[in-house]
């Protein structure tokens, strides 16, 4: 429609220039969209499927990924996990993207729904790092292993990442809308306190706000729904138990910067 509008006002030379201007704008817009989303044409998307018995559990300390069908493990593989300065996320997520890539990401990529960054399960062109602490936070697998996993999961498959607790030190006041590994730790403590039944997804949602209010009210704090220092310290004391610092949680429930 834009080109038709220009016909009556521009000569043939201007028409060519205008046409190329619109084409170039379109190409630049497409390129920007691809860079922003980190997608390639092989990426598949779709709405999450109905609940499935298939799920993934990644143990960061053991550096193992296990695929379950129901309560039964059907396969387990070694993975590389994040280095101390670029740790792998812990929590309860789902697969949100599947793609066939290459280079540093190996032959397959599966993004997981970590809200504070781009993390995923993928192959690698550095197979000697699998089973070590070596990544930028993603979970690296041998290409043959990630291909086997890729064929058995779909968008919406749950991915639970466990490890030694606490999952993070809560140093800031947490308020609705915040996200991060420290929010996962808050959710974990609220669940232990029996006031939060939701997922450990790292999002300070309305459900988390209500859980904080409930905990504050039951422990004599002002029910603001904001996890300030006093609330966090009370929550930590309330949930303290033997081995609490080392007991892992085991509840099933774009493209990154350098290859993880």
C-alpha cells in the first residue's frame, strides 16, 4: 500500500529508490528481530502442551541430567554446569524453545524459562568440558546425548534444577515484580514455611506477595507483602532445620551470550 501511494508522486528513478528504501527497512527490521530473539529458522514454537509425565531433573552438584517418565528415571547423562562466577540457575522451569543450531551450542538447543537471563540445555563443540564446572550457566551435553534428549521432550516439559541450599543469599529487599535467583530462594523458604505452594520460578508474583503477607501475619510482622530484611531473617529462623544448608530440593514441578 505504501508503494502504491508513492506512484502518483514520484518518477521512475524515485520509485526505484523508494522501493529499495522500503526493502532495506524491511530487511533491517527482520535482522533486528532475529538478533533480538536469538532465533533461527529452525526454531519451533507453540503453546505449552497439556501436563505430561515426562520431566527433567538436573542435579548441579552431581553434574547429571536425568529424564523421568512419571517417577521412573529412563535415562541419565553427564552435563557441564556453570562456573562459580557464572552459576547455573536453580529452580523449577519449563522448556520454552527448541532449535537445531551449531557451533558452540552443539547440535541441539532447548531454552528453559529462567526469567532473569537466557539459559538452556545444549550440545557443545568442547566435549572435554562435559561433566565439569565450565559453562556460562547453561547445561552442556555431548551432542549424541542432547540429540537423544531433544527427541523425547517438548515445549512445556518441566525442568527442575536442584543443588545445595540456600540457592542464593538474599541481600536486597524483594518486592512484587522482582526476579532473580534470590527470588527462587525466597520462594523455597516460603514453601518450607508452608505458606507458598507455587513453583520456584524466580518471579515475585501476586502469589508470592500473598505468601509473604501470610507468613508476616502468622509471625507477628506487619503484613506488607514485601520481603524486607526483618522478614527474610524471620523466615530463615522459622525454617531452620538439621542439614538445611545442604539438603537439595527435589520437587518436580532467545539465545544466550557466549555458548553456555
